[in-house]
């Protein structure tokens, strides 16, 4: 019995409205542009170009050019994969571990010490996103609210965990697609209060504990990797909201409060921190994109802040503490409940940015196998599909856009490898799915610790490309 089946029976998630991505290529007929306007107006030529079909003949239907993978595609053999992956695996510098699975059967096809925990880097986001999809309603959103304060003229900006909230004006695009806008929230508050606002209070009580995790470097804030985790921020705490890897602010909630006050015409000195009065009237609210789309975005961009926020929201939904410790505990509980083994995993954050995280390749492969497993029946809810649709495409987009380059040994993997990357100073990983030469979908997880990315990442790419080149039988 595959992981996908067990998930469908182990958990009950409210709602099934997660977005499905279907790619269909059709044949489109195009009319030819011929001659001058006078010639085109000739009835005889129009009749020749567009003859009227007989009344009893139906027009041809579009032909499906790209369909699903055949369930009967042959499976690689262990010996075949060993012959193809053995030497490239030996060439990976540092301490290496890896695993290749067939998601349709959960069969292990190739492995190298897959139970050994290593520092995963951002492939740890597969844990966070899987736990979020197994816990949260995939169609729900993160909501930022403004409520009336305890004194006349006071409003409270209540952080709801949405790091994609932006102060950019309508029509201007930042890092995140379809974000909630602070301008919309300010307009609602102005209408509800008649513009009589004299004070803005910032409420960040939704999350607890420190904003930076063990194993994080404070220079990561200025370096653009992360900002202190709080339920209220703009554009993931970026100084420049259109720069994916630009510097972050050290006080994201305060900056969001100041930007909101400016939109309301309130001075900086009138911004303070506090909590919303119980049962206060709601003056306005804005919502993020659905959780399933947030998962896709954070995997594509390897967004640390968005990962940490979804980890805390998972903890809240499971009745845990919305802190680093509580989020890790909730994630592991969600996976265990779904029947996914977490043995050997020891996380301290939800993004994989910490050097103290340890994860075995076996867990990463199990998560991807659960996401890629075929449905076993009409009641088998495919909770984890957004994990697959969020994976970057080799040589195409996201964090794999500049890898698997033409002319490289890994070039064969362009367009057919989809994977999450993980990169720290001496930790490198690559985990995803690939279609082999026999059109069989395979899951892989490769990890290495102890060598620099410039030497290790090309070798991991070569392994994934090797899977795409052969039937390995």
C-alpha cells in the first residue's frame, strides 16, 4: 500500500479545493493572411479558404498531444540503477547519502546509507510544506485585520501571519504573486472610521518566542536570507519589495506599522505595540493567496520566511505553540499521523536555514513518494500534490533556473527533472522527481555534507540527469 493511500485514510482535511495544474497541448488551426483587403473581401476566395462543412459532419475535436504517463511503463532494476548511478555517486565530494524510489509501489530501487541524517539545507522545506498541506485547508488564506482600539481614534493592526502583504500600490508587482495590499486595508479603515484615526497599535501576539532560530546567523538578515519571524511584515521583510534576494529589515512588524500609519496620515510617533481588545469591531481585512499557492511559491523561490510562517500556522492549527520548537513538533506529528516515518530527523526550524537541522534522505524521498503516488480510488485525497507542482524545473525556473545548463553533463535533465534544492556553506542536497527514458516517474533524494557547493551541486545534478537518460533495466 502506497503512502498516498495511507494519507487519504489517516487524515481528514477540511475541504478538497486545492488547485490542480493540468498541462494540455492542443492543435490550433490558424487562418492564412493573403493578399490585399480587396482580395480578402472576394466571396469566392472566402469560400475557398473557409468551405462550409456538410451539415452532418461534425468539426474535428482538438487532439490531446500531452497525456499522463503510462501506468505500464517498465520499472528500473536495482542492478540497472546501480550500474548507472554507482560511479557518479562515488564522485560526489563529502559525506554522501541517497535514495531512489518508485512512487507507484514505494519500492526502493537504489540507495546509499539513506538512514544517515545530514544537514539538509532548504530541502527541509519539503517537511514543512507537507505538514502544512496535511494540516491546513489548502484553500484557506492568511488574514491581516484592523480592529478598533480601546480609545477613540485608535486602530489596531493585527498580524495574521501573511508575509506576502505588500505596501506596493495596485498594479505594481513585487516578489509574491497576487499579494494582499496594505493600500486596500487602509482604504477600508478610512471608510469605516471616516478618517478619524490618530493612533496605530501593532499586534504581533499571534506568534511567540524568538524571531531567529538556533543555527541562524544574524548576518542572514542583511544578506537577504531571512528576517525575524513575526506574524506581521511586508514583502517578507524585504527592504526592496521587488528584489527576491535583497536585504531584509531587522524590525519587520514595526516597518509594517509605520507604512500603514503613513497611508492613514498618522505620524510615526503615534505608532506603538500592543494587543487588540477582546471582541473589538473589525474595521478591515485583507487575505493572502490560498495555502496551496503559498506552498508552490515558497518551494519555487525557496522562501525561508514563508516556510517559517507556514510552520507556525501548522502549529496553531494542531493546538501547539507558534514558535520554532512548537512548529517543529507539530510538523513531525503531522507526518507521523499520515504514516510517514520521521526517524532520524531533528529540526530546529521550518526552512532548513539552520546548520543544526539533520534529516535523512529516506524522509525526503518518502515525502515526495507520498506526493507522487497515484490515487488508489475516488476517496483517496491527494493532499500533497502542490508539493510536486511547486518544485522548480531543471534549467527552467525557480532555484534550478541556472542549473542543468546546455553543454553540461547534466543537460539531459533539463525540463524532465523537478526538484527542491538545498544549499548551505558545506551542505548540499537535491530531492525531487524525474521521468526516465521509459516514461517511468521516479523519486530521488541526494544529499552531501562537508564540501563546497561549487564542487558538489554539479555532481548531484549529474545523478538526477543520469536517471532521466536511462530505463536502467
